[in-house]
């Protein structure tokens, strides 16, 4: 016997063996016994034992029964079935699920030691037993109430030193133990449904579904399975021994082992699709490699007044160090200052004292529109003006109240088109083209307000899955007070729109809480398993909880 192998014969095996010998006349007890002994003593692979048993059986055999017979774990036989299946047509194996009754651990214990009520009954001497003492026994509580309901015992409440329990009958039949032993002996069918359900209610019995294999001979059945070669080694070739060696057939359908590879986070998968859409529409990506921005480019350049509520700590993360932006294009800054404080270019401005210090304050950018302002300013410096289409997708930071769909940072997607004589109609047109590529066709535009665009529109789309109109973005025509101080020509107008990356990603992947998408609570499995789902395809159903 191999070192470390220890056969422990559990009673159930013997019982099963006994059961087999009793009512199953297909196999001569002798053959059954020697198969069992063989299993016990010789390291014959289970597969071989199975083939021999199959050889002897007519029609086939059940993997669970064979396991019982061989006194081994069902899993071991299942393993053998799988390895024989891999050999091709040696065996046929059909998966079956058989329901059967199995004792729970407490059921096993009662079958061995007797029912709680029987133990209580046996523990009562003729002179009776103090109820308090009886209740302290392990089976006390359960046993007492059962023995009472079986009218095996009675309680004399008036006894001198407190309630005392006496036997009513001289002897009793421990039906519960008998029935459990019957089941243990594989004769569950001898019990009526009522008895069975009573034992189930007492959590002594459970119905288990066992997935077993019904194994039968395959077209290439043989009892001797010669180990099939899986490698063609140089010495086989040089010795020519490959000629008479059986080789395992190639399974060209076998799935290769997925190489361990990196996994793109769903957000980045959707980002690459948005990038693709913009590039298809002829847009160029704006540089956004600066989370830290000056208030000037984030607000002032966008003609957002310095007392605008978005510019206070409640909405914006200001920096303590480096607190101030030192490099600002001062000639342009002067024009912005004048436009804010006095107006110009046909605008009356905001008529307030514009402060350079306020504009120098560094912050975490609250939108990528600051990158658009920088790009448009660079564009304005290039004469003559050339129409452009820019886009950006990057992180922005807002000191907002956190909730299921809002974190203090998200990815903003922004599109900007600068050309002569662009109107709101052009904006609606480019928005239709953009969202159509997202698979969103039904759009509605609702007038809105942004400090840096006039007119402005919120964009809504009717969402089939959610059966409602969803806000899918914001947009507008940049104000001349923003563009002209940059030096862009009079008749050049710039249309732009923005949306988030998180919202479409959550909807696409059926994620309701942003913390399941971003942050330390994300279950990486979701990232590994998240397929690349095409934005313009139907959204995936929300992940059912299990799989989870
Ligand atoms: O993304 C948003 N919604 C959205 C987008 C796509 C989508 O796709 C589905 C697959 C079908 C679903 C939903 N929103 C913008 C709308 C809302 O979610 C809104 O409540 C939250 N918004 C963010 C800001 O929250 C404070 C989303 C974010 C947003 C809002 C506005 C802009 C950018 C991002 C902008 C802009 C702008 C305007 C004019 C000129 C330049 C930029």
C-alpha cells in the first residue's frame, strides 16, 4: 500500500456493500467482493477498476454505486470517468442527477446513539428524575418534549423538591432511530412520505441531489487502457517506438489556457470607444496631462466671474502648495480682466473688480473645458485661423456630496468644434452624429445655462432599458467674451459639449453604484470578466448577485 495511503472503512461502505450483495443480483457476490478487495488492496487505477466492472456489467453502471462498492469517494470515480472520457470512445458517460435521502450530521448521531427522546426515557429511573436535572442533559430539552408527546413520560409538578419526571410506559420503540438506520441502510423507500417529512422537519434527514454518471461501454471500449502518449519525444522518433505507441488524439477544440494578461478597467474600455468615435469624426485629442490648473484657465478664461458659487471651496479643491500659478500670459490676462470688469466686444461684462490673485489660485481642475480654453487660446495665436475639432477625455475633480453616482472625481468627455459661423443648429447636428455613434438616436435638447456658453442646452436621450429620458450631457456655444479676448476672429464661433465617462460605463455594464466601478471596493473579478461591450450595442443586463 503506498505510504500515506490509509483506507478507513466507514460503516456506510460496509452497509452499502451489504446492500449490494443483498438485492442487486447483476453481479456475482464473488466478483463484487473481489472488485472491492482489489480496490482496497491494489493500486489499480480507479479507471481500470471501472472498466473491469463495466466489462462485467450488462448495460452500464452508476458512478455513485461503483464508488460505494469500491468504498471510495464518488469524486475519485468521477475523476476516472473524466480521464476515460478524454481517451475518446472508450466509454459513454451520461450525467444524471439523482435525488436521494441523506442523514444530516445530527441524523447520523441519532442513528448511532438513539433519539433524544429515547435517551431521555432511558435516563429516567423508576423513582423518577428531577425535571431540572433532566433538562440539563444534552438531549434534555428536545427529548423531554418529544417523550411527553409520545406519552412515554409524565411530570409530577407537585413533587416535593420540584417537578419530577416519571416513565409512563415500561419500554418504548425508538422509531426515529430505526427509521434513520433504515435510510442509512439505503432503504429510504421503506418509509412513507409522512415519516420522511417528519425527520426532515427535525433536520435529521435531507434530500441531496447527487450528480452521478451513468457509464456504459463506448465504441472503442476495452478493459486495458494503455496510457496514451501526449508528447512525441525525440527518443520515440529516434527509437521508432512511436510506431506502436497509442497517442492521445489532439482535441483541436480544447480551449487554450488564457495567458495571464493585464485587464483594462471597464472605464478604459469605454474610453477607448469614445476615442474611436471622436477620431472617426475627425477630432484631435487635446492635451489634458495637468490635473492641477490655475483658476485663470479653469474659470476666468471661460468668462466665469470670480464670485461665481462654483469658485468657492464648497465646489472646488483649491491647493495650499503650490497655491498660486506663476506663469500666466499677461497680455491675454489683461484682456480677460477688462472683459470681466468692464466688458468689451459688445458685452457689458460683469462690472466687478477682477483680482489677479484670485485668478492665480491653483486648484484641481473642475472640468476639462480648461484644457479647451488653453487649446483655443493656442489656436488663436496661429494666424490665419484654421477650423478645428478637438476632444478630451480625462479626470476632473469636484468637491461634491458623495452618493451612489457621484464621487469627488470623474472623467469628463468634451468635444469642441471651432469654425466660421457655427450655430446652435450645427451643435445639434454634431451632437446627433456623436450620440448616434453611441447607439443613442432619440435626443431631446433642453435650454440650460453655463457661465461660458450662450445659448446652452442639456441633452437628453430616451433610454430603452431604463424606459425613461436620461440626461446624457450638456453643451453650448462659447461666449464671445471667452473667445475674442483669446484673439480668435470675430466670425469664428465655437460649439462644445460635455458628458461623463462613468455614467455610460455604469449603464453599459449594469452597475448601479459608482463604488462598484471605481475605488478600493471594486471586485477585480468584475474587471477581469467585464467583456468589451460595444457602446452602440444593447446594454448588458445588470450582474446578478451570485456570480458576484
Ligand atoms: O454624462 C452624463 N450622462 C450620461 C452620458 C451618457 C450616457 O450614456 C448611456 C449609454 C447610454 C448616460 C448618461 N451626464 C453628464 C448627465 C448626468 O449624468 C449629470 O447628472 C452628471 N453630469 C456630470 C457633472 O455632474 C456634476 C455628467 C457630467 C457632466 C456634465 C456636464 C459636462 C460634462 C460632464 C459638460 C459640459 C460642457 C458644456 C458646454 C461646453 C463644454 C462642456
